[in-house]
């Protein structure tokens, strides 16, 4: 099955990006976008086709080939598979959940996380989560078409914080919790999210300089080390909308 890895790349964390660059898979880097701005971009890439599986990873994790291989192997049998990580370094909580999501608003939910030590008592090599945290989260192409990338609108109370981080006007809706948005819709339809035990990646959970607001949004396609820009006209249109919203 042909696979493409989407790299959410709003920051510059060298050790994370270096590990992702080394993975043996075609990649697309989404640089300088807010989560809301990514919605039409993801839709366009999925509609273009060419791949059977599309995966997402965030740019604040050190990823290894073994984890990617375990996810892709499970993806042969399951339409939705995710890797996982610790919530933060030295935290025993993992970013996968063992009970159903209770409400649609993720910022109000007390999550029931799997703990690292609990995995020792799971006999199978793969287990279920009710959420996926963009840690090598993959879906079959037809599932991305049915459950597209979407983000919640950012609460007004968080607008000043986002403006401070990026310099973008507070009227611009950054969007947030796209991973939860997809997980919630999958759960509503009874679609299981499966997690291979060997799918662990290291979450740096590090504050880093955002490139949002510093560079024009761009998509960089990397196949076998050859990099080209993708969808330049769409990226320019998104930037124009951002400028208009700032007026």
C-alpha cells in the first residue's frame, strides 16, 4: 500500500525534523499554517489521490522507523491506526485513551489516558484507543474523504495568547484540537482506532519558535530526498484570506 506522511510543521525543532527526514516514506511538510488554514489544503491533497494511506505526525516528536513500520503493518488490516507517545517527557501517561470520549469539547474533558505500565498487561500486540494524537496517525484514503481534517474554532479567551506567539491578528481563528475533532467523529460512527505497541515515538513537548506569521504558508513535497513546492496557488489564496481577515 502506497503511503504519504503529512508533517504538521508550524515550529522549528531540529532534532524532531531530522528524525522525520530520515523516515523511508514520501512526505509533505505543511509550514506556516494555522490548523484552520490546513482544512482546505488537506482536502485538496486527499482529492488529488495517488496514495492508499495518509498519515499525520506533529513536528515536536522524535520518530523512529520501527514505529512507522508497525503502524503501516497494522494499517493493512485496520483503516485507522495510530502511534503514541508520552504526554510529556518522563510522564507515564500516554496520549491514547482507554475509555470513550464523553463530550465534543476537548478543552472540557478529563481524559482517561493509558499508562505506560498498563501496556505490559495487554497480551495482544495491538490495542484500542478512543483518540489519536497525530503521532503517526494513519487512515485509508477513503476514510480521510469521509472524516476530513477539521479543527475546532479557537475560544476567544485564547486569542491574545496566540497573537503573542505568532504576531497574527487576534481576529484570525487559529483553530485547535484537530486530532480530537477527527477522533470524535470516528467514535460517533463506531470506527475503532488501533494502536500497535511498537508504535511509540518520543514526544519532546518543547516550546519552540513558531514559523506561523513569520513565513508565507507553504507545502513542501519530499519524495526520495527531492523537494518541490506543492499547491502554490492554494497557499497564496490562504495567505490572502489571512491578510483580509487582519484588516
